[in-house]
C-alpha cells in the first residue's frame, strides 16, 4: 500500500496556502526556540484570537458556555487551550498534544571559569543528542534570569545580525588521530561541551591586574553586570539554554523543505496551535496541549506526568457544570487525542536503518504510528483498531494526505511520546506527526507538504472526530 506524494495533488490555491503556512511556521520557529518562548508566543496568539485566561475566569467566578475559549499556562513552560463545544464537557474532548522542549545544551548553575586566558560556561546537555554535532557551529543563549529581589529578565544573545555568537571548539584534524578512533558517542564527551565566551582580559582595574587574577573571567562578570544587570551568583537561579543561532530557512533548490532548529517537536506544536486557533464552534470541546520535558521523560511539574492538565480540566468543569470529580474522569475517558510527535523520515543514505514498507516518506503527509516504544513495543501506547478506523475516515473525508510508519527497523531502536501517559485516563490516543530528517540534530529538515497536511489533518480532527 503505497501512499501518494502530495506534491502531485496540489492545486495552485493549495500551493499558495502551503507557502503562506510555511512562512508563518518559520516565523514561529525563530521566535520560539525554548519552551518559555513558545508559551509566550502561544499566549500572545491566543489573546489575539479571543481566548481568556483561565485563572482570571476562576478568580472572577465566570460561568463558561459553548463557544468560549480559555487558556492556561503551567509555570510558563506548558500551555493548554480549550474551546468549549456544544456538547457537555463530560462527553469528552478532541485533543491535540505536542511538546515544545527540544534537545539543547543547558548552562550549569556554577558555570563560569577561566583556563589559559579563555573564559567558558560549563554545561550539561538536555535530551538525546549526538554531541559531536554541536561543536564549531554558531550558538546563541536564550534564557531567564531570576534575581533574589524577585525581578525576572529574559535574555537572548546571538540572534541579531550585530550580536556576537558563541561556540564550542573542536580539535583540529592535524592532531585528531586518537580522537577519530573513538566511538561516535565519546568522540566529544559531555563535559567537553563547554561554551567559549571570551578571551579579552579586563583592563582598567589596577588592583586586579596587579594580582593577576582571572582577568578574562572578570571581564565577563563586568559584561554581565553592565549589560544584563546580573551578578555571577545569579547563575544559581537562571535558566540559560544554548541553541543554534540563526533563522529557519527554506531548504532545497525547489524550496520544498524547511531547515531549522527545534522542529522536533515544534513542527507538530505550531501546526496544532494554528489548527486550534482556527477552529470555531466545535461540536465537542477542542483542546490543544503544548507540554514541556518530553525529551527527558515527561517528568517534573511541567511534563505530561504532572497533574496540571487534569487539574485544568477540573477547573474548566467547575466553571461550566457542577465540578463533580466523576464528570472530570468521564471527560478524560471519553476524549480522543492525537499525540503528535515527529517521526523518522526515510533517508536513502541510511536505508539499512529502515524497513521500507513501514516507514515515513517526505511529501506523503501526516504520519501515524500505531505504536512507538522499542524492542517488542516496550513503553508504548498501542492504539485500538477501531479508533484508527475512525481517524482514517475523518482524514479521507477531508482529503488529507497521511501515511503510517514505525520508528526504524525492528530491534534497531525506537522512541517514546506522551501518548501512553494520556492513555492512562482510558482515552483513545494515537501517535501522529511529521516526518523529519536528521532528528535531534542542531538543524532538522521537514517537507513543506507534510507540514501543510499536518495542519489540515489537525483541523479536520478537531472539527469532525466524534
């Protein structure tokens, strides 16, 4: 069963809509390089589309009704949107879920040091990365500094044209005979991912110069104070993420692809967000969840293992009906969900890693994975056949291109999503998403056709799944 290449099907109007969508998508990728930035962007867009803050509705005791739109954020790192449907909430929701954290490098809490007249920031990588891919590329800092006096400041360094960028150095090829004999997993080690930030000593401080103390580090401390109003000790309560610098761009001579950082899983998050915003007057309550910490196991207060989503559903129920806890459980159990995360696109250069009949291909639309996990479907949600049939019908009725896939050859690897967590509520869940080349690399590649079909599929799901 070979799925059709969607590029062969598009009308001129669809081609135009596809290109307009890709422009919106690239803009969101550029603005939202961290989970905090994605939540800020989501809230701004939700405000524009007439959503109310759920916390404000709670504090004012506002009664919500069909058609009302609300959102809530969890610690500024996870985001949930609801649009109340015509049917009672306890009959269930149509839920789109995706994660907004991406593999990256985090600055440690005591990071700044000097060695051989060079200043560095010590780091710890976040999520699954090939560490050697992060050396010698331009890097930017995106983050939040929280001071003891309660002030909080967001910073971005390395994205403007006149900004400096940062880098992790690599050993020159002339001296690499021993390095290149190492296995790929240790050719660059975790403690070797320190960020080079300065080489110019502080001048004009006679006392420091006389003592010959770490003058390059001292210059960095001075920079922090003068430019960021930050003391060295403020690193203790800062969240600073190191990400590739630069904008997402069209890829390919035919401009058929997008290359950029963080498309796992923001390609699913932003298309879900677009679909949610454009949904109006649904029969069943529509919901979009953009969640944190998926890349490290969905843990913590802002990960899907947290109870924040369940709590927000309970709050919503209390503002629409009587807040009966049993009705909250029914609302969750009767829901349908697309747990959207990216899938591995078939790569002819590494064909041995795939089983060609059951893999995702560029240009063939939204990808569905009946199960994820690894080696015998371990730690996987395995969607019910009846639910898959229901989803197929909706997509076919709306002429949405889709395909099915597994994550590589059996016993080779695998991956996980938030689907199995949501399935704990007894709801029907299936993994869906967009095929990606070079997943978890600093720059990932997607097909514009697949982005477009994901967006169309999510809109159809919110509107028509019953």
